[in-house]
C-alpha cells in the first residue's frame, strides 16, 4: 500500500513538474522573441486574443493603461537596433489548474545596461492542442 501511494505521489510530481517546465519554456520563448524584436515568434506563443494591461506607479499615483496586441507587436518590431534592452526575470511562481496557468514573474527592465524600471508580470495562459499560449498579461512598473 505504501509503495503504491509513493508511486502515485512520484508520478503526480513528475507530471506537475513537466507542465511547469512547459509553461516556463513558453514564457522563456516569449522573452526570447521580445528581446530579438521578433513579433512573429511572439505571436506563436500568444493567443490571437491577447490582452495587455499595465499599472505604472509614480509619485502622482497609479495609472492603468491598456495596449492593443497589434500595437504591442508593432512597437516590438520597431524598437531601434541601436537600443539595447533586457527584461530580467528574477523568479517564476507557477500555478496550474488543468488547462489554465498563472505565472508571477518579478522583473527588472534595463535599457542600454541601465535600470529603467522594475515590477511584476502576471501572465495567464491556457493549453490548447498546440501547447501553452499567453492570453493575458498585466504588469506593474516602478521607477
């Protein structure tokens, strides 16, 4: 009985770890495409109905903004090659329920090797027949 229970626990943890790894790989592919200014690769890991929201925090108070996915893809593709930028993900916290996942990623954003801002990304993903897709991103931004 104990061996059977142990086997089930090991099997469950392996399945859970595999799903979490797939989700982290999807987020990794998102950021690889982002850093390479590759809107086509970004679209491959995102839902066609991607929703983007941001909360900028400043001395004047928080400001909520909405960005259309099409504008996001255009803005990525038009970043000048002379500009170096990197969003460093500090940690991943993944929660999964069946075909839905939530990923919490604190980050630091650098422009030309200088810290521009920091915050947290909150990604919502779903799993279809092709794999995990990003459907919603909301982030905070602090100077």
